[in-house]
C-alpha cells in the first residue's frame, strides 16, 4: 500500500496517463494506422508502466517490507520478492 499521499497521487497520475495512451493505441489499431506508430505508442505505455512498477516496489521496500522484517517476518518478504520476479 502506498504510504504518502503525494506518492499515491503521483502513481495515479502516471497510471491515468498510461490509460489515455492505451486508449489511443486501441483506436489506432481499430483505424488500421501504421504499425510502427502503434508500436511507438505501445512501447511508451510499457515504459511508463515499468516506472510505475519501480515506484511501487520502492515504496513497498521502504515501508511494507521494512515493517515485515522488523517484526521478524523476513521469510514473507523474501517469498514475495521471489514471486514477483518469477524466481519461484
């Protein structure tokens, strides 16, 4: 869970921008627009979502994971991280 209001607002803002871009991509596909233009937009959305993922992970490590580890539940933290990165 994102802790600081401004962090949450920042994430929501980025996600809404990505949603708008995705809506545009859908329209481009429906209108048979040039494939490379569609790909440029798609890559842009993917990059934006990766940045969102990184911010959420940073927040998780700074707050949730730290709390779990301080309370002696490091195995849960390790399991979550391994799962999210598909190592398990």
